[in-house]
């Protein structure tokens, strides 16, 4: 019985150690309220001054207005810079993605919502200082 417990404890510890860095790496420091696009840009600038970037952005239509909110995280180790865009059409999203890939940015996060039958994208791209980090997956 004790041996089984030790074995299970080791596996649990191993799983926790493997998962812990990712949970810490994506720790959300601040979440904004739902705001208009213009206000979102002002918030982005203010957060950037505090070494925070929008690690996830959401959008929605509320009555006649488009609104956005973002989760902000500290800059990540190996992160050189980021770009975030919200309210993009499919065509704009594809164009920005191609441009940023050509300039060594990787898509870090992406979300979508529908507005009048159109899909709108909210995306953050990151440029990493090393090649290994550039293969980051979309969250």
C-alpha cells in the first residue's frame, strides 16, 4: 500500500512539475472591463508601460456597439516584442498574420466572435529572441 502511494505521489509530482511552468507563465495580472476599441488602445498603452501585454483578447457585440476586453500578463522570458489587434475581418487577419510571420512573429493568442455573419478576430503576435520560442502554440 505504501509503495503504491509513493508511486502515485511520484506521478502526481511529475505531472505537477510539468504543468506548473505553463500555469505560472500565463498568470493573468489584470483583466479589463468590456470597453470600446478606442479605450482598449489607451489601456494597451498604459499596461505596456507596466511591462504587461494582452495575453488574451475577447470581443463581442452588445446592442449596437462592439466591445473588447483583455487579460494582461507580464512580458515573458525571451519575448522581444508583441503586436495586438482586435476587430479584424478574415482578410485583415490573414494579411497581418502573413506580415508578422515574415517578420518573425508567432501568433500567441487568438479569439473570434460573429457580428452580422462576419467573423471578427482578436489576436496577439509575439516576436521571440530565440528560435525555439518562436514555435509557440496559439492559446
